[in-house]
């Protein structure tokens, strides 16, 4: 989940420039984006905040080993 200063500018970057697909928005203003071959519901979450940054990040793995 990334914190962005301006949601409209962030969406212009991630959707218009990089080609991610907006999948959903929640009541807290977060926007869920999906990459082209993503099999899960979303690849990236954006939320508008006073300071930019990253709240958390996860990785997909084939197995635990």
C-alpha cells in the first residue's frame, strides 16, 4: 500500500502512464489497481495522505521453501 499526496496525479501516473487497471475504491478513499496479468483482485493499493511513502508490501511465493 502506497501513500500518495495527490490521488488524481497518482492515478494519472499508474493508470494512464503505466497501464494499471482500477478495480475498486473503498469508503476510506483507497484505490485498488491491478496489473495486466494479475490473478488476484489487485496488485497495488493507493491511499491519499499528508506524507508520501509505503505502508506495507507483500510478496507472492511458489511455496514456503
